[in-house]
C-alpha cells in the first residue's frame, strides 16, 4: 500500500518536481530534491520544511504501512526514493537482499549526538547502513467508555469481550500481528515450533469475528471516530489518539509488548545519495530529532533532544512505559519463520 501525500500545503510535493514531464521514470532528473518513503503518519511536516529551508533541498513524501510492503516495493525494482525507514527486525533482511546502500553513518558530523546505547545497535553494530529514526512499543488501545475494564492483558485484544464484536482493528502485516499473538501465548517472536504456531493460528481464527479490519493505515482516525473501539497500535499513535479522544487507553499488558526501533536507510538505486546523507545527518541534531518526536509521539535516539520535547508529550504514559514493563524486541525472522507467518497470514486473511 502506498499513499501519496499532498504536501503542497507547504510548498513541497509535486511542486518540487518542477517542469519534469509526468511520464518521466523515477526521479533521476530531480536535482535538489529528496524523495522520502516513510511509514504512515510518521514524518513531521515542520521537519521537512526546516530541512528545505536550511539546505535548499525540496522534499517529497510517500508512505507505506509495513516493513513487508516496503520490502516488496524495493524488491520489485528501483523506486526513485532516496530514503526509507526500516524497523530493527527487518534491517538484516533488507541488507541480505542487497537492497541498501552503505551510509557509513559513523563518519557523519552529527553521529556523536546519538546516545551511546544506540550507536551500536544489534541489527547494525557499526552504523554501516542505518541510523535510528524513532522507537516505541506495540500493544493495543481500547475505548474505556465502551468497556470500562480494568484491562491488564493482551487477552482483551486476542479474546475480546462480547462488546467488541466486529469492532477491533488489527495491523495489516503478518510480522506485527503474529509476533504480538505469540507474545500473548508466551512464545518468542519468530517462533517456528509447529504446535506454538498451531495455537497461534487457532487464536487468530477465533479472534476474527471480533475484527473489523486488518489495516495499519488510518488507525488514529478510526479510533477517534469510533469506527473501531479497540485496535492494535503503536505507542506514539496511541498517545495522539488519546489526546484527541481522552476515553482511549493504551495498555501496558502483563505479558509485555513488542519493542521496535525504526531506522533511516538509503535504498539501492536512490537517485540522490548525497541528499539522503544530508537528511540523515540532519536527523541526528537534537532539535530536529525532537521536532519529529513531538509530531509522532515516539522516543528518539539523540542526546540533548529532551529539552526540546513538548512537556505534555514527554510526560505522557504512552511515551514512558512502566519501569517493569517487559519490552520484547524481535530478533528478525529467518526465512523459515517468514514462510510460516505468511502461511498463517494467508489463512487468516482468506
Ligand atoms: C507511526 C508508524 C510507526 C511505525 N505512525 C512502527 N514501526
């Protein structure tokens, strides 16, 4: 899935393409333009405006809903994008499939601003291909007006009370739905044990009558409009939804939640690697990292950014998981687990 964003409100988007004929492939002729492909609802407009102001480089933005969608898109061939955002558990997969350009972030002027714990990340220990974008957790949100709770378990999402029949939103990606289901059942992410997977399939099959849709796009709107009353969700989006509709509550379940860090990377075939590197360096500036956190509601990895955070966001429960909350990062599924997950996904979605 890809959503084209009309950024013309602040002078970007298609206007950036100038007089380029519409039929022109990719973006080879767009000197002075940076083409970003990022997750849905995840790029602060002010950040792009500031980047353009400081560098003269115009920016276009398209979005996707999952790592799987991005992977399929890049595998299909050159996309014309200069920058993409890949989650920790998919970085190795993209690397192994030869889809990324080396960025050698450690040699960039702002690299020293990264918090030491994020300079060497398991999925890219020498920052050869990526730098951190944002990190957060995955759990779910429900409307306390519809169901007063209390809720302390992922069981409310996977075995919902009757009031949620046909009311639940789940993400649209196999890795994010199945790994959360595995966590609920007490199994590790990317599990390939046949009996664990059988139980996971049974759980998701039984949940289906409660599920209105599987779609990672547009969740904030669906929760605030009441189109769904419970949804799998990422923490920052949960905060934004709750600010708009205070009866919504993001759950820190006793089973834990999935942790993730998304990372900036340059896809092979990027028309303008130098512009992409400029943006990567720009993102390791504390003020810029904070602009993004303030928009999206997620933690960043840049030291010194805290003083620029909006106090209400920085103090929000979604931004500050309880200290005893179990946050499980997925190691990244191997080919066998990916195949098993795809099989389960096909059965659930049919
Ligand atoms: C926020 C997107 C979060 C992506 N709208 C989680 N990997």
